[in-house]
């Protein structure tokens, strides 16, 4: 298979798709003002080609912040696309669509991946989708788009998740996740006084969450929202840690970008040597895949901001570019199998 990437910094879709012919699966990344227009234009240009899209920034060797980008797979993939609607209420209501698409593609753990773009309620959506995928061992990567909108096959949906089931007809495909944080000392907390609907943590080990965070890091209240770049929370998930980003201070509580429940065990994380970690990720992929056809990744907005502030973003894209054809999305949250994660990178590598 091959991966095509095209872009227009000025939002010109015709420019972005120049040179693209006979795609078998398309992903659209647009700005909030032009999203609906781009979705309609894309369907007219490539009628009947399975496609999904969202509002968000994209990249290959450079980042497109406000224009439009297109990533397409061709020459050796079989794809099926659809949506699960009512994501905030009952996405499982539409699960038969996914079941049928998985049957149609008829993929396996070795050669098939699910890519999804979500408009919200990610944790519930992922639980729903993965209940189907796990029966065949199919992995998932994805992310949260902006503006509560996604698209599938030429239509725009709100409060939904758009997904593509993609089978590599000429080789393997595998999902990866990268975490640039590690546990800080032995800090360990039991969350309480949480509010699921607001993603709020009221207390940690019985003490006000804001006060606990401030006292450990010796920072002012005003520094909390940006300090999450260096010190987010981590939610223990078996042997893995899912990163929980802090959004804002609400009185003595903290709101996050990921749901935390009463009695969840949290740890405090610390930024590691991200340059070395990225090199290790690239080396691991090269070991697993001596021949890489394409890499599609989702990087968290907070990673993008952190890397940009540290003048590393361009170097990062160059590092990933060593793998070959690399392109991706800057998401507002990342998905890896059944996990909704923050401040992370997930990617699919095609042989």
C-alpha cells in the first residue's frame, strides 16, 4: 500500500488533493470555518471512496494549523467507513454498523486496524467500539477532533464518532503508543469527590486536589494549568499508565481532560527525556518493520505545544520522517485500543 499526503495552508482543497488518483481510503483534516464545505467538495471529487474527517491540525514534515490536509491510502487496502451516532448518550445503539463493517473487511490482528475520529465522550465510545474489535484482535488508534463535528462518506455529523476499518492487503499493520512521562517519586493518590460529567477531581487522599498538587510542586495556583505539560497525573490501568491532563482549577478542585472516578488510583508523572524516547520509538518500529509503507500518527495538542515551546517540533517530525511516509493529526485526546489517553502519541504502522 501507499500513503498520500497533501495540504494547503490556505484551505484550498483542490491544492491539497493535487496528484491524488484512485484512493481507497481518505482522511480529511480541516479548519472549523471550512469543514462542511471541504467535506462536500471531497465527496464530489472522489464519490463513493470511503472517507472520514474531523476539524484539526495535520502534519507531515510541517504542521498545517488552519488550512486543510488530506491523507489517503491506496494501492492495496480494503476499507469500510461509518459512524456511531449519539456518542454522548448511547453509541452502542449503532453497533450493528460496526459489526457489519468488520465482517465486510474480514481482517485479522495482523493486517487490519481501526482509525477513529471522535466528537466527545471518548471513553464510552472506545469501550463500545473495542467490544467488537477485540473479538478479532483488531487494534485501534484515533483522536478527538474539534468543534464537535466529524464526517463520514461525505456527510457531517455532530455528537458522533467516525471510524474506518482498514485492511492492508499486502502486509502487516500494527498500533503503537508513546508515553514521554514517568512516575514521579512514590506519589500515589486515591481520588474522591469526583464529578464524572465535569471530569472533576475534588480530593486526593482526602485533601483538596488543588492544594495537594500545589504543595508537592511548590507552585502558585496560576501555574497549575501550564504545569500539566511537565507534571500530569497518571491513571493506573493494569501494568499501563494512562495520562490525565489537568484542564483548569475550580475552587479547590481540578478539572481534567479525561474522566476520573471515585477510588481511582492516580500517580504524579514527570516529563522524561522525550528526545531519547522518540528515538527509541523509531528504533522499535524499524526493528518490527524492516519495510515500512506508511505511518499514520495522532499527537496530542499538549505534546505539540510542549515540543513547539522547546523548539523541538520540527526535529520531531524529522525524526519520525526517518521511518518513511509519515503523516498525522494533532488531536485533542488520543485513542489506543480501548484507552482514552492524554498527552500521548498513538500511531499505525503499515508494512
